[in-house]
C-alpha cells in the first residue's frame, strides 16, 4: 500500500499543480505623462518649466545648438538637486525665502481662483437664452422708454469725492454747462464741447445708463455713475422725445443685451446664495489690508 502511495504521489502533485490558478502577470507600468521630462528623487520636471526657464533672461541669450534643450534641462536638474539639499539643511526657514514663497503661492491661488470663477460665470452666460418672445414682451412693456431719444450732457471725473464736489456746485445754482465749460478753458473755438453728447437713442446709451437716464426728468442730473477704474460720470438731460420709428426690430439687439445682463445678474445672485448655503465658511480673524507694497519688493 505504501509502495502504491509512493508511486501515486508525483501524479497527485502534477494534478494539483495543473489545478492551481496561474499567477497573473504584473500589470504594465503606466506610461509617464506626455509633459514629464525627468524626475529628481521623485520630484517631476515638466516641459512647461523647461520652456518658461528657457525664456528667462539667464537662458535667453544662450547660443542655439543641438544640445541647448538638454543643457537647459540639466541646469534644471542641478537646481532641483541643490533645492533638495537646501530643504534638507532647513534653509527654507530663511525669512526672505519664506516671504517670497508665500507671495508666489498667493499669486497662484489668486490666478486659479480668478480663472475658475470666470469660467463658472461664462458657463452661466452660455445657459442664458433670450427668445424673440422675451424680447418682444420687454419692448411692449417698455415701449415709451425703448423708443425714447435724449439730448444729453455728460461729465467725467476721477475719484468719487471730486464728482461729489461737482454735484455740490450744481446745487449752488451753477448750470451743468457752465461747470463743464470751466473745466475746459482752452477748448479751441468751433470744436464740439466734449460734454455734449447730443441726441442719442435708448439703445445707444451705455448699458449701465439704460435704466438710469430714462428715470431722469428733463433738466435733471444723475447721481454719480461708476465708470472704468476711478472714473465717475454725471449725466444731465436737456431734452427727451419719443421716436415711433424706433421699432422692435431696430431695438431688438439692445433689448436682448439688457435682458441677458439682467438675467445673468439674477442667476449669479441665486448661484452665489446656493453655494454659500452649502459651503462651510470659517473666518479665522477680521481682515486687515497692509499698506501698498513697492513693486520692487515683489521681484523674484
């Protein structure tokens, strides 16, 4: 019996090996990202870094050669090795380095936040569709306004305190034209005064003025209207009239623009309220603005 078992043992072993599942072959390594040029102790150096570094003043004047790209990469590798050595020695605790690194991180965070926020806003705009029916309803509900024309005077000043002083002068009895003329004492004879807009239709008004100007009575001056940067405008209505020739078809584009801006603003407010309602926002301390920095202080 023992002899039979001894003879059967190799056969049993062979059968067991045949039934044993095969060990799966190791999965092939994922190919490196297309923009990866090298790693230095696991730290990647990517093509974008190479291209940007090649444009710096230190490398821009290097003569072109077949090995220029490789030589530039070798410089980056050496810099990375030295950077890792500095970290190992704790040199990153240097106050000047820490401040510059913090500024670089802040610039990146600001850029990322601005670009992504703009993308979210554009996504809202693309979803805002204004139909012909929407535009026609607006025209019919605001026909008198949309068909209006205005003879306007305008005046721009930089800084809100300056424009408020102009308003205060108007309240003393000085006319809008007299104040404007005093600001242009050397205006050549025969040249159209820059404060005179002349007759303009509702559709020709700047977008931000299209809801303000129609609400002004003849002879009235607007409150300061924000312009570009520190610029503020005052608008004065000399005359107004209704022009029946300004039909829906002629005013449609301006109506669609107003509706799109209005609906985008409403959608943005709803989205912001929804996002804030879902978010966990924890303010660590009250914000304090630092004095303006000298641009030279931010130099790399």
